[in-house]
């Protein structure tokens, strides 16, 4: 149950951290708090013009038609735009030119010369030619993607939120960002890490005027997540650095706990594997064996970009990913290494906010 005060205070203390532009396009579902609160209440409060998209399949055409100056998106949309840019560049043979242009642009910026909108004008036309900023939240976003958009002249501000907090909890600012972080908590909010481990990681807890009244007619469920000090336990794991910047590790319910006491955050491994060329979607989990229930193995289930792999001349998709996941394993601690790769023929099932519903996944390995 979110009150008018929850929503208005969240937007008053949160949205004014963003220097939003004059025109946006809403592509998020309005029955979720990210879409309804941020894209409507927060933007109306600042006099921003809002165009409501007709649907995902019309998105690219409507971007060109409406020419938004900023967007509010979940990571899946940002990843899709990123892949579309590179796929288009490769198809036209201009991918090397794009990489070279990024290097030149980054060098020029170091001496105070910013030519990004000129150098990458053709790429900007894909989004209507006016896009300056993307506000992103809802799940982890690979820093490589944030850096790419920054290099071509589009600022990606990554943040963190949860429905029960109306929803904004923390965010990076236009001119104040940290790599890998989801930003500083919004004004008036207290964030703490519950039972942190030796690395300072634990459950993220939030206290402030944006925290919900409780779950409707579910007092026991409410008492289970809001403690006696008024802190809401989010179910997300993360840590705070010395300056108070928040970093997300993963979801508590996704955490893999092995018999040796080691904890593995699937999201961390997914970020590493998503860097492999040809990965459209990946979910990491603990495999379940009926033959040997005590067997412990980390599984990476991948939905590949079959078209891209075909163009690359990849014949055996499973062999290709087995080899590249082995390379990715060398970048991780031994207990985090993927032991089995599964290949999907179809994309993962998602909810209306375009998040993969993990409970639908068959985790069997035999």
C-alpha cells in the first residue's frame, strides 16, 4: 500500500536529482511504480512532455517520429538498443569505423573537445536524433554498455528502486556518477546493510517517507519485511562504500548457497557471461539433479543470438559457448565457476516489466 505522501515525497526527493530534458517517451507499463511514478508523476511535476508509445514493435519508428530528448528504461531495453546499434554497424560494414570514432572522441574529450553528437550523428538518428540521456533501473546493467552510450554522447544514469519504496531508492546524477554503482540514496532516506559479511555485503534495508504502509490485508507479511526500527528489508543484497554509494550484488532469493558455506550471486556471473559475443540472455542458477541430489554445479543457461552466430560462421553453438564460458571462468573465483552450459531455443519467459521470471526455468541437469 503506497500513499500519496510515499509517491510525492519519493519524487520530490528523487526526481530533482535528475536534470531531465524537455521531452520523453514512456515505454514502461503504467501499472508498475517505475512507469507510473517516475515516468508520469515525476515528469509531470517538472513540466516534461510525455509521449506514450503504442507498443514495443512500434518503438523504433516512434523514436524517430517523436524525437525524445531522454528515456526512462529497464536494462533489457537498453541492452536491445545497444545490440541493435552494433548489429546495424556490422551489417553495413561500419563497425570498425564506429570503434575508431569512439577512441578519437574519448581522446578529444580528455582535452575538453566534445564532438560526440557530430561524430555519431548517424547512430543518433536511430533514436530520433535528439536523445541525450537514459534513466535506467529495475535490474543490473553492464558497465560496458553504460560506457558505450557515454562514448557516443548519451548519458545513462543507473539507479535502484523497489515497488515498496515508491519505487526510487538511489540514483546516479547527471554530473556525479560512479562506475558499477546504482548511485547515492535519495534525500531523506536512510539505507543500511543488514548483517554484512567480511566484504561488507548484506541485505539492503531502507527507511524513509517513501517506504510503504504495508502489504494490503497481510499484516504478517508486512511484519516480516519491516523491522521494529522501521527499516524495510528489500530482499536485495549489496554494499555501501565509504562515501555512501550503493552497489547491488543480487537478489536474496536467487542466492546460491553451497554446502561448503560459499555464497554465489548469480547476477555477478551473468554480467561476466553477457560480455560473450552472441549472448542475448543468460540466467545462472544451481543445477538440480534427480540422480545425485547432493551434486552441486553452477549452470549458465543461454539464449543465443542465432543470427549473429550464423553470420560469424559458428557451426556448433554449444561448443562455441562451452569454450567462451571456460575463458570467462578464468576471471572468477574457483567456487563461482560455471560447470554446465545449457542452450535455449527460445527466449526466457518475462513479466510485463520485461524481467525474466526465474521460477519458470527448468533447473534439472539430468
